[in-house]
């Protein structure tokens, strides 16, 4: 297994066992904010996608994450997003959430909001059915620049990815399609 640690705001990798990353063995990376490595890891995970990205988000307001997902869609990656209804469409901060979701929808990214729970507090991505990004990191500017947050990616673990995809699909099925109003 390989674990990535943060030093000086950058994501670094530390080998915990004598395994070669090239053989497809599981690899783990971590990043923290506000030092910058959490967002760097999230964006790098999106950029690494070649076939699919599934996102579950509590608050979704980050211009950087929005741009990265739109870019992934434009390069042919199948992207879909679920987000909490209340925090992105009803609360005072929801203007930025609505704008970010609108940009996704206008880019052709299927987007749903979920209000079946008091809050949809999930914060994860599944990439290519093989990698999972999860942690406290909300997809917001504050998470990247102000808050103490963490992000963890487990690469090359299809069993873990399938578990998260099942959770994502369950929440997707409980959501309603987001429709851009402008």
C-alpha cells in the first residue's frame, strides 16, 4: 500500500509496503486545507478521470471544482452530480450553489438535488469505478482557503468504489433533476 502525506502544502506519496504502483495496487493520498493540498488533490482526482465521475456534495459552490468537472465532461468523461437541496438552493448561501449547479447543468452534466434527508452531508467522488475521494472537504472556496479540512483518495480499489457507487446511486434515485433557470 502507498500513502501520500502533505508537506508544505503539496501532496506527497510515502510507500508503506514494497508494492509497485504500476501493478495497479491500492494507493492512498491525503491532503489538507487551508494549506492547499486538499483542493489540489480533489482537482487532480477529477483531472485523472478517463471514463466517469460521480460526485455527492453537501455544499457545492467552488468555481475551481465546477470548472474541472465541466472540463472533464468536455473531454468525454461521463460526469453526474448530486447535491444537498437546502444548502444549495434554499439557504442564504444558496446563490453561489445555484450558480455552480447551473453551470454544470448548462454543460450537459446530469445534476440532481436531494431533499429526502434533513441534509445530504456526503462529500465524495467516485472516479472511473476505481478510485474514491472522500473526507470533510466541501466543494467550496472556504473549504479550500479558510477551513481546516481533509481529503483522502483511495486509488485502484474497485470494491471500495462499488460500495460508494451504490451509495451514490441510492441518493441519485432519491433526488430530483436540477433545472437551470438562466
